[in-house]
C-alpha cells in the first residue's frame, strides 16, 4: 500500500484531479 | 394466474450501470508551441495516460460489485488491468477510423506519427485489436462489458477474497451472455468470441507496459506519479 499510495488514495476518495509531476 | 414479470429483451441492469459509469472523453491537448518530435509525442501520451488513469479508477468504483471487494483486491486488479483498460478505450475510439489510433479525440496517430514516436510496433499491435473488433462490429454495450471483464479478470495472483472476485467475474460474464442472448441471438457464439479476444488484449497491454518501462528507464520523458506508480506495479 505504501508503494501505491496514489492508487490507494484515489480508490478511497473521489478526487479526480491530475496527479503531480 | 399472474404471469411473472418478464424483462424486456436486452433489459440488462449491469449494462445500464456500466454505460452510465462510462467516463467522459479526455483531450490530449498537445502543446502547440512545441515542435513535433518523439519526446513531444511520448510526453503528450504519458500525460494523457495519467489523466485517463485517474478517471478510470473513478470508473472502476462504479462497476457494480467492485467497491465491495477489499481495498487490497481492488488495488491488485487495477495494478494488473490498468493498461488493458487504457488500450481497450483507444481501440473502441478507433473503430470508425482506418489504420489510425484515436488516443484522444484531438490526438489521432497514423503510421508516420507512430513511427516518429517509436511506437510503430506497439500501435500495429493495437491496430490488430481494432481489426478484430471491427470484424464483429463491437457495440458500445459490449465494449463496456469487456472492459469491466478485463479488469476483474486481470489478476492471476491469489486474492484476499477470491470468492468475491470470482463472483464478480461470474456476474459480469453472465451479463455479457444475457446481453448477447437478447441482442445477438442469431450468433450464439458471440459472447465466447468476445471473451476469446481478451488474451490478445492482455498480450498487447503487456507489450505496452514493457515499452513504457523502457521509456521510463531512458528518463527523457516526464511522467506523472500515478502513471509511474502503476508502471512500477508491473
């Protein structure tokens, strides 16, 4: 989960803004 | 006697929900001030892929039954299936085109552009899928079902709750069978034919991941974090 924190966050919330560079 | 309620042919709730969940088209918005080059093309595609991934994770949460899976199983399915989803979307957008791939409505790649970006082999492999689905006139309902099936069937590793994943696979496959029985009754093998296209999709996606991992190692193309995270998951 630590390695895949963005996927984890997106699955848990409904944030659909672009991910940082 | 009262007749049991009979569903209208093609009244398929899973299909209706998947059609509703289908994300809006995303534009590539290639920078018009930068001259065309392989780096520009790949930068545009990697940026587009990152934004596509965000909406596709949102989409996955609308697949009936997907949010009920454990978070670990949702993650492992997306970590294995994300590229299949991206490619299937490109393929479906390209069905009306001839030998060109619509990565976005404003980003269509032909042979020469594919060559310039170093994507000729990969794009030719994706065009094979386009050809396959053109030959059966894949419709939008079948596209959304196949995309969901590809995702829930993407991971061969053991799941935290394999029964729940299996149940979701059964529900979606059943929805495809029901849809075909109602809409394409003249071709009883159509559902099977579509399912049999999935190995080529997986093979093509594996090739794409391998190619973009090479681009990542090369380090000349900026990549956003979600795209990088999922490339690394492979």
